[in-house]
């Protein structure tokens, strides 16, 4: 069975700045369990003009849980680090 996963790639954009690329990746349970969904997300980011350094994560990774807090911190809504 193929599942659709929400992924984010932290990558370098065409201007040379760090950026977040949001993408859906379709993978089987086996591909997901083997971590191939990360490679798929990075390959799609490369296809869209992003380059290394890059790292991909999904909603089950620690980085995903930190995004909301990072946004609040960067917007000055919290001083908690």
C-alpha cells in the first residue's frame, strides 16, 4: 500500500539562503520503515533547485515538533529557548 507523507526539507535555495521546502512524498510502508522517504524528499527538493546542505524530516521527527516553537521564538512571541 502506498501512503502519502508530509515532508519538509531544510535546504539551500537558489539565492544561497537557508529555506524550508514543503512536499508530499508517496511511499510504501517498507520504504517508509527503511527511511527511503527522506531520500525521496531530498531528490524532489534537488529537482526544484535546492541544494546541500539538506536534511529532510517528517512529522514524527523532533525537528517537526520544534517548528511551531521556532516560529514563535523568531517572531518574538516567546523568549523560551
